[in-house]
């Protein structure tokens, strides 16, 4: 299985919550998809499951939104590269620093081009006309034992 059908935004957040306990320091998760496809909802689910009490804002304007203990159990940088013109601009963000003790959730990760880390988990969201979302993925070897989570194995 390489995809799930997520009925709505709540199901998309639940899929994000399923990823949260699997995250480790050094992990990069690339979130791909058109505007409104569910990338931010998924990231909000991850962050809520890591302990974030308030709703995570979209990092579209700030580009990088950081979270750390005690706010969350694992440091996470939530990144939105939509407004970047090219991968050279991303180099100025210092994203490698997040991987020392935390994880990266990167919306519009394709804007990094060949600067994207080789062990990145790629999640792609596509909106259906009925409001559901199709989540597909490409998991490198470093993720094979972790992704997909067992609770979604039969989805």
C-alpha cells in the first residue's frame, strides 16, 4: 500500500498525529501538494500530537516556525517554502540546524531542488472534489520500518 484516502481535514490531522511518535531527531518530512491539499492540516496534527496546545499557524508568512520543549516533546521546524524563488534562498534559512536535535516538516519542499536530504520521507496530498484527500508517499530505507504507521496499514 502506498496511499490513504483521508475523508476530511480531521482525518488529515489524524494522519499527522500518527506520524508524530515515529519522528526522530534528524528526520525530514517533505509535504507536497497544491494549495489547500492538506499539508498544513497534516503538520498541525503532527504538532498537536507532539504536545502543542494551541493551533499551529501556517508558516507561509514567517517561512519558518520553530517549536521546542516544553511546548512540544521533540523540536520541530515547520517550514513553508512557497514564497521562495529558488533553492539558494533556502540555504539562508539554516535548516540543517534543526536536524541536530529535531525534525523538519517542509511544505513546498520541491523548492529545495537537489538540496533536499536523501533520507527525506515524501508525502504528497491531493484534494478530491468531494473534500477528501489522497495521501501518497515515497519512503526511503531509513523510514521503511516506521512508515506507514500500523494503525493505517489497513486504510
